[in-house]
């Protein structure tokens, strides 16, 4: 799966959970997202470092080549919501452009 699709999926899960009183952290697990633990850890660390999400602890240890991640209470931030909004608009624009390209030109 494309990394940007994974990021979009994670942010979408967090956006949908904004109404939930309790969040099921297993929805963000590497198993449920069908990712290896190293890839999942690196993506979650990037999301936290770039302030798209909060409630995620990241640390580096000597015995592991990728970041360690602990999900406490993940929340999407305003920056994460903006990412979702911009990508939704880009996707719509791409679909419209594709539709225009598929229409035969008649002079």
C-alpha cells in the first residue's frame, strides 16, 4: 500500500473517532492496517513529529533500528484535518480532470 494512502487512512480513522467517548486503539495497530511493525512505527512517528496527531509517544532505543511507538490517546490535530481536507479536494480535482480527459473532443 502507498504510504500516503496509509497516512490518509490513519488520519481518517482518527477523524471519525472524534465523536467517540473511548477510542479503540486496536484500529490503529500495525495488524489492523496490514503493515509491518517497522513501517507502522516509522509512519506513526512521522505523523507525531509533523504534528498531524497527538497522544503518541515515540522513542528510540539502542536495541531497535526503528522508532518505538506507544499509543496513549491518539487525536487528530488541526494540521491533520487540513491534510485530509486538502487531499480530498485534490482527489476530487483529479477525478474531474480524468473525466474531462475521457470525454472525446468534438470540433
